[in-house]
C-alpha cells in the first residue's frame, strides 16, 4: 500500500471528471465510518488510504431506549457522504469502525460509552438503509491500528499494538504482519486488561482496568478529586481532557500528576501486552494523544521503568501519525481489502 496522503481540503480542489468512467478497481472509494462515544465520523477513502470527503456529527446523548436517535444521526451522516460521492466512482462497500465491545459475527455493537446501543444491529441498519454492497464491522481501535499500519506510524512494522486514549482506552494488534481480530472481533483490547487488583469499577463491568486510570475521563476525574479546578472554575470551566492538558501545559501540578498516574497505568497495560505477544512498536492515538509530550514523556518514562525481559528492550512507543483520521483510514482500507469477511453481504449487490 502506498503511503497515505491525507487531503483535508480536497473537497475544494477541482478534480475534472474524466471523459469516460475510470476502471472501478483503481478509482473505487469505500464509505468509511468511525463511531465513537463523542463523535460520529464518516468519509470516502480510496484504496491507498486517502480521505476524499469527510464529515462529523456529535454523538447524540440518548436516554435509555433512545437507540434510534443515535442510529438516525449516523444514517443522516452517511446519506450526506453518499450524496457527495463523485460521479463515476464506484463505492466498493462500507468499512464500519465502532467503539467496542461488538459482535462482528452477528453485526451488533454495544459500545461501553454509547449506553443507548446494546446489541444494536448496526450492520443491518447501515446495509438496509444504504443498499450498498459489503459491510465490514470492526472495533474502532483495530481500525485505527490497521490505518496506522497501512499508511501511518506503523508502516512496515510486523508486531504492533495500537492504543486509543480518549473517552475510554481501546487497542488493536498486528502480529507477524497481520491485524488480529479474534473470534468476536475484540482482540487487543488493552484498555480492559487489569492493572489494579482492587481498583475502581470499570464501565465494562470489571474492576481495575487500564481504562479506569488512563482514559482521559479517568485522568480528569482523578485531577478533580485532588482539587484541580478547570479554567473558568465555578464560572463554567469544562472539565475535559483538553482542559486537563491545557492546565498541565501551564504547569498545574495536580494536572501533571493526574497525567503521570494515568500514563503509569497505560505503561503497565502496554508492557503486559508486550510481554504476552512480543511487540516491536506501540502506536498511541486518540483524542488525548494530542496532549503530545505531556502524555508521551511520562509514558516513555514509565515504559522504560517497567522493561525487564531482554525481548522488551527493542519496544518503541510512538504517537499515531494519522490523527483523528486513523479510524476512518483503517475502516476504508478494510473495505477495500475485503478483509475480514464482511458481517453482511448485500443480497441485492
Ligand atoms: Zn474494563
């Protein structure tokens, strides 16, 4: 696969339509979708991982039973994307990345951070609504890992853990050169490995998971508990990961300590995964990776402190290269490669 070349402004670049339709295989586009607890994103992605169109919507905060509200917002976004598809360019299918857990065989999703969706038949909804060909459902962190492996920070690497640090903590694996899904499509979920035996309850139902310490949500909660007051304070400062990073950048010791504790837990999860499957590289993305060295400096320090076995010495930890597009790129590549087997084959295609 050629190196990615993201074109955020391609919408406005003139692209004269060829006189005759191009060969479908060369110019075909995939409809890529990345469903997160905060943002619904969609785009049109070519076989080289280039994003040609993109759009986002906030994920609706629906009450229990409000599954249709969230699904409806997503289908609206997909309609917009399909409407912008350039004439003459075949849509090969849908790559559907979703926050986990999910059941890739049944085509259903139950994202920890989208409570309105439990066993939501997302593959059927999307396939029925669009009447498009193949629909491929993958965990969003696996999609991010496929994107970074295909044309980002992990290009050419054979043994990779991709980590998403955001509302939660997700993960995906590439081993011996191939992305691994596991039978249910949830392999590599490092966020729910346990780092604290008597730790806090996790939204997943477990206890002491990496996510309870290292998600942006958890680090913010930790800082608030220890007296951090977000900028604006009682006048209405928003306590989120961005505000925490801003405070840390300004030298706020409570914010810095919260990120340090979170990165320590993340390092423990990473090193456990590395010991288990013999990794070369860890790529860290997700919204909170935008904190840059504020996250990566303590993370590197804790990783180094936990290295023991000789085969862990070569492990490198690097920031993701594709930014917020990584999940879309990966979802698009998955649809182009027709891999893994689609959760749904359109009966009409
Ligand atoms: Zn958990």
